[in-house]
C-alpha cells in the first residue's frame, strides 16, 4: 500500500535505480546514514526541511505519478510539484469554466461546500454537547446562521455567513479542550498552541484535497466558493472546507484531550507559536491514522477510508458540473 512521507530534516534527495535515496543532515551539519524509499510505495512527499534535488529526480517522480508538497519553516504551504496532468480533459475544462461563469450553478456548488462544512462543525459540537460540554449556545447560533445560506445572493454574502459560523465554532474550542485555550483564530503566524495545530492540520487537509483533485478530471485552479487566484489551487480550498471539521479538528480534540500533545511539543517565538519536530510527528501520525480509518458508506454500501472520501467528493462535483446529476450534495458526517 502506498504511503505519504514527511521530510523534516534537511538533506539531499536523489534517484538510485528504482528507489529514492535521502541523505539527511543533522543539526551539526553532518551527513547521516542514507534512507531508501522504494518508488512503488510512495504516494506523496511532504517537504518541511531544506531539500537539495535536481531535475532528474523530479522527472523520475513525475513519471511515477508522485506529488511533492512544500512547506516553509512556519508551516505555511508554499507550493506543489504535480506530475503531468494526465487526467485533464478538454470537455471537463470547458464545463467547469461554464459552471463558474453561471452564477446560479456556482452558487449551488458554493452553497453545498458551506452547508457541508457547517453541518460537520455542528456534528462535532453535538457530540461534545452529549458528553457534558457547554456548547449549546454555539450550536444554536450556527443553526441560526445556516438558515441564511439559502437566502444569500452572492458569493461574498455566502462567505460572510460561513465566516460567522466558523468563528462561533472556534469559540467553542475552549469548552471542548482542556489543556490549551484558543482565544480567537489567528494565522500567519499562529498565536498559541491550538492555533498552531489548526493551521498545521488545515495545510495537510488542503494538500490531501489537492491530491484527490489531481486524480480526477477537475482543474484545481477553477473554484466556486473561493475566488480563483494566481498561483493557487483554489478548488482544493473549497474541498478542504468540508473535511477540516471531520479530520483536522477531530484529530486535535483527540490528541489534546488524551494528552498526547502537550505544552512541551511547541516552540514559542516572538512571531508566534509552532509545533516542534516531536509535536509534528505526533500530529502527522494521528492524521495519517485518521485518513486510514474506514466507515460504512451509506450510498456505496461498503467500507471506505476517510482518505477516499475526498476523491468521492470530487466525483460528485464532477457529475454536477457535467450535468449527469441535477444537484450536488456535500458529504456530511452522521456519527
């Protein structure tokens, strides 16, 4: 089974026959023993350290369909290397663009994304409400905001309502977790431990969404909720909205409440707060385990992994864009 690999150490990566050879460098600038990764076992690479590589390596990765996602020191996503777009099709490009230009159809998809995202937020809050957490007021507020989704006449209005829902949802985090406080959502850089985990997890969710889109005929630069912009895959932002509460937030709640992530797993600077190397490794392990978990899919009648849910969502979007289904219904958790 193919795996994602996360690279934190600086070093050099090169091809060795049909394997990747990574030569890490330690803090003393000394070369450590090389690590070999069989190419057929790699799905994607996530690069958090400084890696030296050449074009021959990327040609090798491209021919084997391996994506590489890059993050800077502050854990901000900076870009991706994607293999040749072998699944892109002219008809799909045209229809996706038409759906974007048609305000009614664009609003239908955008509304689906925010309805799915906020329904999943509510499910998380209701779960913790049933376990004695004081989040009833947050639930009522989000349910009240959601009534206005159908009345929104523009993307900006829709995003404004969704923003109110998300702010209310994040306000509830201080009731759910014990070890840390959120005190409001802050980014670039995160101000505290919870914000650091949210930012780190959201970046991972965005990269997972981008990988899923790559394996369909969808163009990742043509989006519906977020405005398409230069140098970003904005459709991945749309898709990630649905799954951040399902995967990222549930991972955070579990790690903090089980005390697997503690204050010692963060580093504080004048500019904010970040997970340290040990903290990232713990988070990534939990994130990957969550992606591997399976659920009994109501429509398909079989077990599918959380990871595969991203791709199933892409297929639903594709069917609506190509008009093979009359509507798009977002994924909503029911457990």
